[in-house]
C-alpha cells in the first residue's frame, strides 16, 4: 500500500446500493470526488470559490479498477495522492480500502485540468502550490 | 383521474432501484422535478435562465403519498397541474401512473415560490402568466 | 427544539448540490433515509437483514417542509423521533439543523409500514419493541 | 465515428447538473449503465432476471475520457459496441454525442464479467450468444 498524502473515511449508505445489494458503479465516483474536494479544502482551496471566480476544475479522464464491491453499511476509506502530469494537467491517484482489514476495493486515477474564464486550460497559482506540498 | 395540463413519460433505470429491487424513495422527487422543468419549458420558461437572472424557484413543501412501487424497467408517466395557492406561492399537483394500466404510483403536491435577487419571495411575470394558461 | 431520541451528523458533498448552488430537493430524502437506517441499527435492527427475510420497510407518506437551504460543505445534523401512528403504521419525525447555530433547514414527517412476505402490512416484533424504547 | 450496434437517446435532467452548471462526473456512468441495460434487453437479456438467478454482471474496469461537458436540457445519444476481450471478460465501447451536431462528449470503455452463484467469473450462455450477434 502506498503512502497517502490524504485519507478520508466513509460509510456506505443504503440508497447508494442497487438491486444487486452492492454499491452502484457510478457512486464510487461520488466518493472519489468528495475525497478530492476535502483534500483541496485541506490545502485551503475552496472549490465553490473557484466556481465563483469562473475557474472550473474539470475531470479529463478517469480510470477505475473495481477490485471488490462495497455493501450497505460498510466502512471504508479513500487514500489520495496528487501529482502534476503535464503543464496543465494533474492526477489524483485514489484508492479505496474497506475496514477493518484494508481489503482493496478500487484503484483509480483521475486526470484533471483547470479551465479559466475563457475556457482555456490554465492552472491557478493555488494548484501550482499544491504540487510542491505533495 | 383528473385532467392534466401536462404529461411526461419516463422509464425506470436500473441505478434508480435499491436493494429492495424498487425505486428508492428519494428518486421520485427527481422524476417530479424533471416533469416540472419540462412543463415550465413548454410554457417558454427556462429554469437555467432564471438561475442566471438570480431568480430561484424553490420548493417550500412537498407532500408525497407512495401508493405502489416502481421497479426496474417499468414505464410510467407523470401528470401535472399547476395553480396559485397564495400571492407568492404556487402548487404543482403531480401524480405518477404506471403503464400499461395506469396503476397509481404516487400522489404528490409540491408547493413552491420564487426568490428574487435579494432572496425575497416574488413571482416573476412569466410565472404569473402561467396561472392564466393553466 | 424537541428532544430527539437519535441524532446524526452529516456534511454536504459537492455532487449533492445543483446549479443553484444548493442541495437538490431530492437529496434531503437521502439524508433522512440514512438517518432512519442508522437509528434502526442503533436498536439492533438491520435493514438488509429484513430485506433478506422478505420484510420490506416502506415509506407510505412523506411531508417535507423546506425552511432554509444547505450549500456545499455545510455541516448539519438530523434529529429523529419515532412513534406509532396506527396498528400497522409508524412515523419518523425528522428535523434537519445546520451547524454551528442550529438554524432550521427542514421539518419532515415520514410515515412508514412494514410489508411481510405476502406484501401485507404487519409490524415485525423488532419494530414493536422499538416503540417501547422510544 | 464508428458504426454502433446500439444507440439510445437521452436528455439531461436538471438534478444531474452540479453547481458548475454541467452534468456531474459520476452521472455519465449512470447514462452508460442505462444504455448497456437497454442494449442487453434488446438481445433478450434481462438484468433483473440475472440477479434473481444469482448471476451478477459486474464492471471490472472503466476508462472514461471526458471530451466536452453536457448541460441542463441537452439532448444526446449513447452509441454502443460490444466485444469479447478474454475467456471471461467482455467490453462495452460506448461513446456519447450531443445533438444536433454529434459533438463528442465522452469516449468510454467498460470492461465487465459475469459472476456465477459461487462468485466465480463465468459467462452465461446468453452473453456468449451476444458476441456472435455483435
């Protein structure tokens, strides 16, 4: 298991499970997104404030490897690392583990960029600074 | 069954069902909301444009009577009527019926208002006009 | 503010907010449902186990009064009381308050029943016992 | 644009959009999943029936390339191709295009398998037959 810059605990809610009794595919992206926002917040980056300044952080590519399913009531955590992948792109390396034994649930790589007011990729200073911290 | 000013067809999607194999409680509000937006659009009222003008249509109260559940793949329709209930409030009377026999699924009454830029209840002219059409 | 038999803390997640920048109407039902399940769990009642025994706890009616909106990142709590309303029906009285000042967000009354394997309303012993505790 | 074995039309619903005014990342997986289920249904394969027979179709890996965002009210379609990728794995190649000009919205590759009653990968006969049709 890699070292993670950021970790966040979650619990599966009933309405997130589908008729197979397991968490529906799309819901994992919600977990990952929430973990990313909380990570950014921990660096003093407020997503909603970016939206108001017309800076949009957007996902460019998502790679999700489903290893083991989560079920209703399961307690789990998301581990996150953050790195630059090009001049205007960054990657969140996010893995999900189930308590109590840290069974792997998902490996994910989320590539993103920031779009400025004119819709052009351009990383704001706060994101640039985040790389040096991570 | 009442006469409805507006009707909209839907199909239940798998991810809307929970582990009981039926549509989850909260999802019905999504169906009702979408039907309201399409109804307003049919009157030339664009919800997103309202948001840009800082006019927010908001729900004040929802009464939902769950009569029969919907399951994955079910085809159903929402019937809608619209009426003024006070100077600054309006009601959507919305019922859901399942095809092919129009079995009742839900009776709903959704009370709403419009908040202007300063957050005060105030109905825009387009909503006022909608009452006279309905 | 009433005394509550059960309380649960939440935080608004970004994906729960719509283009108005506030939590979408239907999402509040998700919060309420999760609080009900956690309450039942605190009494030793496992919703998933009921589903396996073909006992379905279902919502019959929901009354939701929207008082003030929640926004992305808001911390809030759900207070819950539970009472019998008829031989086969029970009510969850659920209110949502926003931290740090306990501003009221929503008052809700959720009426439910239990359906046995043949789809008939019938309260299992564990629910009957819950009334005496509450 | 490739030839597609299956196409399905959709319309963005308001509640699927987040505070950036565009469809939230996780929602695209819902669209893709619904298109897959409708495709399987068109071949006579009923997902819910599989669940009852304890055969679970599961996603093993998802690759999603976000090309252009969808906004509230947008009309779009999902194109789908289906192919075997190994003895027990299959792939859905799914692309999303926006009307009226077929602007590309997303390219997706969803790898799946089927788990039998004992949780082992094993493709049921109906899936095997689907390959020869596609």
